């Protein structure tokens, strides 16, 4: 009986995290637009030079892309070819989805693992960006966070699907 | 090697795995099986695929397109076009094409154009009875014009990789880009008439004044963006950010159709779409990198060079090669890898490297919407919610039209070079 | 024994860096035959400059040939080569990089970062490309000139009234054409290779620094090689740059000629102004590096070699 409220709480927590993360991405994009405009105005007028604006813009975009990729994995809205899925029966479609989730889980974990490896080494070397001298660990970490996040949410989706599948076959 | 890699990609794509997963899984398997660079290189190439200033035009123009839709700018522009040209068969389809071409003059990214035009024109095309397939095919294929008409990310990269003048490439792209647009317009108009699509109201001067009145602020947006680029106020990449800012200002303060909450919502949708597009771009970069270090493109080209071809045979086989490559690689990585290898052969055969750059660009532009793989297809699917099958069937007639345009552009170098020759 | 692959990467093609790599490959073949396969990837085929730098640091690429100014974020000591007024002729560069003591020092200078220098080449002088002709210091006042986001380029430019404007390379052409910027700092071979004469015709040869290119090798990979391969790499690198030095000098002349042939113009300051500019740039340059003793140490080593007759 205590399981239900916990599940509901987790559910609400998840929705909250997703909501805040989405809004953060939107605000991030608006911020990039403002930096872009300010940078061009400064350069054109000659009033000021925003040295390193290009780094803020590109690294900001990379973080938005990778965090957004986690949300897209959770929504299962990544770009794909959905021909076969539509041709299959409901049951077949579910089986296929399990397979896709497994491949996604493995690939994302694999990338995240090697990404972490890279980031540890780049941190050791202490490489910085050219203009702002930001430690390169900061932008590079976006790739690790993105793929680790994709692996994590895919694992959750996979577990949810499996438990649904088992409870249904137990019932029938 | 490349066959095994291709098989993994195609299988995973066919079962409907996310495209970035299909590409990365194949790259990872290739790196694991074949003795190559250490696996940490994966991180480096994924990051490298995203770490490019010119790619900022993707989030910016996607956001601008989103804002044009929610603020009613797009509606008013379309209404104006219908008031002016309503009677012309296929006027709305031609307006969508015109929208793509117009965005093409300010934007160098096809994916962003498909998203922006699709978001704005697709519902109206459906409403006007175009049908899902025709509407989606039209939008996905029109986006290709964007990288042929200057500015163009593909041409900037070709210029850098092949040591050719970027301004000359830009100028050389104008007539070929317009040629594609013209053939497309003729086809859209012809097929609309053939299939008896309803046309709009007849032209009435009395209707024009109110349409202009309600759309002047919307009209000022492309004008402002173009003026900004050509006076050097901002670069073509930065133009996307200005377009978004301009759209937001019109929506918030002039039309008052947009609230701050709506602005943030639009930004969230744009960020999400950008994310879906860019992970594919990054993953495609990894595949091209794996192919490059395994020497695949180099070997392909050596085979082409050995065949001892005539210039025309060479151009035709390059066309076939590039159309095929367009199925798996994104144009940016394909150009970086192939241009330095192909251009010396082309030059040795007496082919003008600028003309060759245009031919390459048009090829890869078409590759972006030819099944099975192409970023325009995936963006259209995601933005418009149309099934892949419908898109595949929808793009076919437009593919034929653009391949015809490609044939003209390949056979008549003058189309690319006459503006340049006229200048000097 | 499995054959070893040595990937050499660079951002450019058909220039002195590329030429050095081809020479190096030939020298290696003569020394160790097919024990090492040298593969050349010009024109950023293995990624943009920062990726190639990371690649050689982490060993995903065995070697990377680059102007020193592109790797100052890897180690600030690379800045020493870019201080204005340090080198004022190809011969001065030649004298330093081929001085036996300095050479030993340079090859092992960055070992603590995990990279070894196996090649050092004279690249080209730094010039200013402008849309309008400039032949006096006053003419630069208020111009927006694209530079790297590095104080060693920005501060000297500021000292003559220029508005230094860092900008992504992909945006330079369109901004030059539309008047968003008035010019850029670059080496002449780059300007002709990318046919910049279609965007702006005037070059002022300020001759305030010479671009030096180095080939960096991943040290861990290097140490994993057999002794004769290590020796071959060091010897091939040195031999290649001997061959390539005159090629590089001639290449700058070829680039200058190509520039003029294509309607471009190369201007100089008056002798008096040139001397004035050099003095000012050298002073500003030394100020920029002054608070970094490691860079000053390398700079002093170079000036000591230059001063010795
Ligand atoms: Na364009
Ligand atoms: Na394709």
C-alpha cells in the first residue's frame, strides 16, 4: 500500500524535472539569441567587442542540444523512420520497441562510458578554450551528460514497458 | 568494412531506431571490430560535429520559424500572396516554394527552412486540398534550394576544403538555385491544374490594400533580415538570431499575438527540434570520420580516377556517387571529405572548380530529401507528424524535377558561370 | 609485427605544412620502409583545429602540424613564437629553429603536456588584408580588423587604433564583402589559397611577425615505438624541414605574385613608420607576455639565439 504514494510522488517529481528542464532549454535559447544580437550590435557599431561570444553561443548550443536529446529520448520523439512500426501489429510493435530501446541503451551507455574516459583525460591536461579560457571539460561534459541521460531514461522506459508486458501476460 | 557498416545502419534505420542511434551504433561496432583509433575519439568527433559556429543558424532559424507561426506573421504573408496570386493554379504551393526560396536568401541551412516553412505552410496546404503527400513532398524538397542559393553552409565548406573563392561560389549558386525554383514552380502549378486543385479568389485591387495594411510588419521581417546581411550589420549565421528577435518583437508589441509565456513555449519547441536535428548531424559526422580514417572515400575516388573517363562521364558518375552518398552522410561532412579528393580530378579533366562546387552542392541538396535517409525527410516527419512512407512517396515527383534541374546544371556550366563571367 | 599507422593532420592543404608532411612521409619510407604507414589528412579532414589539438594530446591522432598561435590554449609557451617584433625574416626563424641546442630544447619543451615537437617550419609573415588601401599607421585608425581572440594579436592592433574584431572563420568572407569588417590578419599563402582577392584587394605587409608551424606528436604513442622508429621520426622531421624551408620561402613569393596577378595590391608602410610600428608592437607584445614567466623564458631563449653571431 505504501508503494502507490511513492510511485505517484516519483511520477510528479519526474514531471516537474521535465517541465523545469524544458523551460530552462527555452530560456537558454532566448539567451543565445540575445547574446547573438548584442555581439553583432557591438561589432557593427564598434562600441564594444564581445570577445568569446562565439564560444558562449556554440557551447550553449551544444548543452541545449544534449539536454534536449535526453527529453526527446524520454518522449521517444527522436528522428526515425517509422515505416515498419506502422506496418506491425500492436504486439509486434511493442516487441520492436523493446529491441530499439535495448540498442539505444547499449549505444548510449557505450558512448557515455568512452566520453567520460575522454573527459577525465582532458581534465587532467587542463585544456582551456581559446578566447574565454573556459576549461574544455565544461563544454565536453555536455556529451557525457546527454548520453548518460539518454541511457538512463531509456532504461526507465524499458523497465516500465517490460513490467507492463509481464503484468499483462500474468493477467491473461 | 563500409558494406558491414552500411548494413548495420540500414537495418537499424529500417526497424525504426532513432537515426542517431543507428549511426552511432554502426560507428561504435566499426571501431570495435577494426583496428583503428582509440574509442575516446568518439567523444571528440561527436563534439566536433556540433562545435561549429555556422551551425547556430539551425537553432536560430528554427526558432524564427516557430515565432513566425505563433505570432501570425506567416499567416499574414500567406494571405497577401493569396490575394495577389490566388487565381494562379497551385498558388499556395508556389507560395510555399517561394517561402523556402526567400528563407534560402537569408539562411544557409535546409533543415531550418523545412522546419520554418513546414510549420507555417503545411496546415494551409492541407486545408487547400493539397493532400498529405503532395504537401509534405513539396516542403521537404523545397528546403533543398536553401543550400544552393547563397548564403550556403555547404558552399562555405566546399570553398574551404577545395580552396575556392566563397563569394564566387555564392554568385555561381544564384542562377542554378533559381533554375531549381523555377522548374519546381512550373511543376507545382502544372500538377495543381492537372489534378484540379481549387484555386483561390480572383485578383481584386480593393482586397490588396487591406492585405498590405495587415501584413506590412510581417513583410518588413525578411526585408530587415536581408538588409542586415547585405549591409554587414550581421553575418548570415547571426541573421537567424535577428530573425528570431524581430519576430518576437512583432508578435509581442505590434500584433500583440504573442505573450511572454508563448515566447518561452515557442523557444522550448525550437530547442527540442534543434536538439533532434543536431544529434543526427553529430552522429553523421562520426560516420564520415570513421569512413575517412578507414580510407573509404579515398579508395572510391581512386577507382573513379583510374577509370580514365571523359569530363562528362566523370560528372555523371560523380552525380551518381554523390546522390548515393547523400543517402547516408549529411552534406557538410560529405563535402569536407570528398571535395579535396574530387576537385583535383575535376580540374585535371578541365572542369571549372566553381561549376563543380555548384554541381556537388545541388547533388547533396537533393540527397537531403531522397529516401531513405535525409535530414529534410526527418525534420518534415518530426515537425509535421507525417509518416515516413507518405514522405517517401510525396518527395518522388519533386526528386524527378530536381534531378532534371541537376542535369541542366551539370550539362550547362554557363548556368553557374555566366554571372561570374558577366562581372569580370 | 603489426604495421603502425601514423596519421598526420593539418587544417590547410597544398601549403608549406602539407609539403612538410609529404616530405616527412618520404623520409620515413626511406628510413623504415613500410614498418610505419604515414597517412596525411590535410584540410581539416580529421576535424576542426581544436579537435586536432585534442586529438594529438590524447593520442587519437598521432601528429598535428599547426601554426603555434592555434595551440596557445594547450600550452601558453607556444605564444613565445608569436610575439611581434621577435622574428622579422625567414632567415631569423631558420636560425633559431635549426640551432642545434635550441632544437633539442624545443623538441622536448612540451613533454610535460604529453607532446613532442618533431618538425618546425617557417610558414609566412603576418599581413593585414583590407577592403580599402592602407599605407600609413594613421590609415588603420578605427578599422575593424578580424584577429584571433588572443591578446598577442588584439593588443598590438589596438595600439595603432584598430578595432580588433574576433570572428568565426566561416563568417569572415561574407562580413568582408558586406562591410561588416574592414579587414583581417592572416598569412599571404592563406589569403591566396582561399582566393580572398575576390572579397578585398589590398594587403599591407606590416612584417611584424613570422608564423612558425610546428608538428606535434603524441609522446605516449612515440614512446611505444621501436627505437629505430623513434630515431627515424626525429631524423625524418629534421630532414623534411631542411628540404621544405626554401620551398616555404618560395611559396610566400608565389603567393605574393598570385595576389598581384589576381588584381590584388601589396602595400608597405614608409621605412620610418615601419620602424615606429615595430618598436611599438614589440613593446606591446612583451607587455602581453610579461606576467607569464614560462613564456618569457622561452622568448628569452629565442632572443639569445637571435642575438648570438
Ligand atoms: Na541559402
Ligand atoms: Na538522401
